[in-house]
């Protein structure tokens, strides 16, 4: 985007967009006849807005879209959590916690050919632009007492790679005896060596554009042999893989969703306008929405990847209802203007209700404290508002300009499928008319079972959980966790309260005790602190006396050791004035549920009295914050779903002018949401960030069919039909479009199953399942309630 444009202030944009969209919707709702007098003006206005949006969205040189992708986890961290400040202070003091680990697995690390390969790989990676350092057995400093010379030797652990078996065996013993090397640089069976890579300060996008991850993989591929292979993991590597998966999803999911919805429309509508008009509607809405993203200079996150396919699925439904009503009106009139005006007058209320309730469903996501969830909620609100506006303006204007089309001219397949849908809907209506009490009771039992299962819902999400367990990302992650230390780091930050606090031997001994406690926790694979170097260094200074591998007795002794400590290593474990220390905990646990358990264990160890009074201890890390984000999602579910339900009830009551009808309309939409959470409780999937969107969103989307059904039912009742007759007529006239719309929604959301991410596939499948239940409740439970209550 040109610099002259600058970033657009979000509040100003939101206000302007709201004013324009509201004006357009009010014009369509209050003055439909006036709007249809100038259909070409309406079409021209939509075209002008679309061209302007395209100019914002498309970059001419080099040709592409003015969109960026953000694979980082920053957008998943909770807003307002004081732990975020603690984490940022820890990163400022001790460096980032983005561990990048390479594991070289072979039959024996301490063979010359494998050590030579380790050196070649270490040296080659260190020369990559953007790499700050590589730590491995061949690139690490060691301290060793040399009795022949009676001095402490400070030199690389391996300078020259020996051929002598005794020298190689000596290296093995020394490496495995060192707590700083064991599991950190070499596995306990000496079959795996680690390379810990750190990078220069750069953004995620700079890291990805430089293809550092790809350059490292190319080096590893050259050194891979039948008896030697490499595994890579760590947050920078996973971010790179997420970026490529996100860009792939953007290129795949949108065409797949469009193809699926178009195919359904082609098969079931049987007319060109029945396909083109709904798809043109969603195309405009997608262009406008993504232009807003470009204008606001917001990057796409792992959640906003869902935006386009969901808009395609949701938005096309509105066009289906408008076109279906047009065909019904056209069957009894030759006056094109009257047909289009009648269509608009009948469709304005249900489409407005459907659009507003869907907006409310997405707007409920704005109550969350997770930026990525907030953004997809806000952008979806904009997208649905655009779809609603175009459905009530562009489609009627296009129909006003097109010749009338008779239903009988549809292809045979469309007529056969339409008849089949009519028979299915009629059968459901017949069952509701014959056994309304049994239908209501059956759904009540299902809902009760679901409600009982809801407390068993597992909340589990982290950046690695987005990948399937059989993906290469997860396989390599698991391999490194199995062979070496886990690649998920946590910081235990100990604040001594004054400069020099961690030169005090008593505090260091307390820290040593704490580290031992943490090492004993089941999910901790390794802990690292300044003591791992300080104690062996003290032993070396004391003529390699094993009893001296401990904290010195005096502050002076500690100060002398700290002076000898390698500065590049020291800054990872203590501040310059030694007022704050950092204890790094490495783990391989995946998911917020496991991380929650581990964090609780660490905090219990921190408060068992090991540390002196006055020492403040905090557990932090990216993984810890993601766990808190998941907890926030869990806490917000009742609030967001409840607020959405209340707002939708008020809208339905106002739109239908009946509190009783509004309450009845809520039942067939609340039931599927309860069943969705019940299915999660029964183990279908955990409640992750993507699946947390479903409750509020499904509640808003599902009202669409309910609104159309109730508007038709109320019209039939107003004309004198009894409840049973009104149900049969409503099912006959709107049952088919409701069924078609439900099929489009389900298949549209199922298209998200083509995503590279496991959690997004779960989102697509579970949303489709929930909306299928919504279709059944609208076509079976709602009619049964209307008959049973004699409304």
C-alpha cells in the first residue's frame, strides 16, 4: 500500500462503514419502490464501490494483493492480561523464548564421521544471514581442570575431532556427565546431538522472507544419510510452516468454497441467475471486506483465513432466498416490476432479520480478549453487512433488468432434486403435524443429554495443536522431545529485589533446590540455570574435587565465578546487576490442558518455602500465555453465547412483533448449540480457539431459516389457515430454499476441511454438523412447537 495512504484509523473506518451500510439498508427497507425505479444507478453504484475496493486491494506493481500474513502467536495472546507485561519484561531481560532445535540422530554421535558432519552443519548454519549463533558439541565452551598443569582450561569442548577411540570415549564421558550438555546438546544414549540455533533480531515476516528455515533445511538435506537423519522443531520453524500453510489455505479454501457452493446452486436452482446472482453477491462482499483489511493494514491471522470461505457459505444463502421468492412471484404474474417489488417486500424483513442476527452472532465474538478472535468477529460483521446490503439492492436491481424466467424451464436434474427436497421437507412437516408432542419430547431428551455432557468439555489449544498429530511438524516435534529435551521453553523469573541478590550463596542454594524440585516434575524434560555452569566451574577451580561441585560459601567466591562465566551464556540466566535470575524449563507438553497442569506444578514448587521471603517468582512464556488465552475463551463462552442469544431474541421479537414468536424462534436455534457443546463434551474435539467461534456464530446464522419460516407461517395464519395447514404451506413454500440453504451452508463449511490445519478442519466439520442440526430443528422441531402451542 502506498505510504501516502498511511494506516487508516480503525474507529473512523468503522464509523464510516457503519453509516454507509446503514443508509443503504434503510433505503432498501423503507423505499424499495424508489430504489427499483433506477436499477442501473444501483448497479453502477455497486460497481463503483467494487472498483474502488479493488484499487485498494490489488497492487499493480508487482501485481498482487495488498495483504500480509501473520503466523505469529501474538494475536492469540489475551489483551489486558498482566502476564503479558511479565512475559515482555522477561524477553527484554533474558532474550526471546523462541527455541530452534535441530536433532542429528545416528548410531553413535561420538564417531568421527558424525562429529565432522555436526561441525559442517554447525558452521554452515552459522553463516546463514540472520543467524546469531549455533550451539552444539563442536561449538560450545567448556571448563576443565588440567592436573598436569594445575590450571583451569577454558576452551571449546571439541577443538580437533580425534580418531583415537580413547579420546572419543573421554569426550563421551565428559559430555554425558555435564548437566549443561546432557539432553541439551547430546542425548543420554549418545545417539542424538542437538544444535540450538538463535537468530538476530528480526520480525516473523523478515525471517520468513529470508527463508532462513528453508536454508537450514537445505543444509540438513545435504548431510542426511541412511545412518544419519535430522529433525527440526521450535517456534520459529513452526511459524514458518504456519505461514506457508496459511498462504496455501488462502489459495485453496476460497476456490474450493466457491466451487462447492456453485455446484450446489447449479444442481438445485437449475437457472443461470440462480447461480450467478448469489455468487456475485458474495464475491462483492468478499472483495469489499478484504479491501477493508488492506485499508486498515491488518495482517491475516490463522483465524481470519476462515473469513472468505465462511462468507461464501453464509452470504450465498441470502441470494438463494431472494431468487426463490422471485421465482414464486414470477409464477403468477407477467409484470416484471411487480414481481421484483413483491419479492423485495416479502424478502426485506426475513433477510434483514437473518443478516442482523448473523451480525449479532459474530459481534458476540467482540467480547473476547483474544485479538485474533476479535478481528474475525469484526471483519465477519462487516462482511455479513455487505452481503445483506447487496442481497437487498444488487439482486433486486439485477432482476429488474433481466427478463422473467419461468420455473418450468429448469433442467430435469434441478426439477428432480427440487421434488426430492419437497418430499423430504413434506415428510418432516407431516411428522410434526401427526406427532408434535413426541417430536418435542425427542428433542428435549437429546438436549438434556447434551447439557449433561457439557461440563466434560476439554479446553485445549496452542500453536502446535493447529497441526494434525500425523503431520511432519508434529512428528519432528515428538521426535526431538523423545530424543532430547522438549522444545517448549518456560521462564521461571526470580526477582531478588536488589542488585547483587543472586551473588548471595544462600539464595543460590535455594535456587538450586528449586531447580531440583522442577526437574522432578513429570512433564519437565530439562531445566537450565546459571548454576549448571557455576557449580562445574567451582569444581574446576577446586582441582576437580567432586565435593566442590556446589555453590561457593561466600559472595566473593560467587562473584569470581560470575566474572569467569561466558557472557553470552550469562545474559540468558541473570541480569547485569544480578538482581533477577532466570530458570529455563524445557518441556514437550502440547495443548493448554497439559500446560495448565505443568504450570500449576511449577507454581506449587515456587510456593513450598524453598525460596527466601521477599523473592518474587513468576512463571511466564508464550505457551503459558496461550494457556491463559484458552482459559479466557472458556470463561467467555457462556457470556458471548448468552449475549448473542439475548440480542437475537430482542431482534426477533421486534421483527416479528411478538415476544411469544420470538421465544419460540429461539428454541430450534438454542438446541443445536447445546448439542454442539454436548458433542464436544462427549469427546468429538476440544474447545480450541477456532471451535470456540462456533457457538455464537451458529446461533446467528441459524436464525436465517427460522426467520424465513416464521414470516411465511405468520402470513399463512393471517390468511386464516390453522396451525397444521399453515405449517404444511410454510414447509411447501420455504422448506425447499431452507433445505438448499442448509446444504450450501454445510457443504460450504465442510470445504474448510481442505485446510492444512487440524483445528480449522475441526471448525469446518463441527460447524457443518451444528448447522445440519439447525436445519432439522427448523424443519421438524419448529413446526411441532408451533402446532403444539397453537400459535
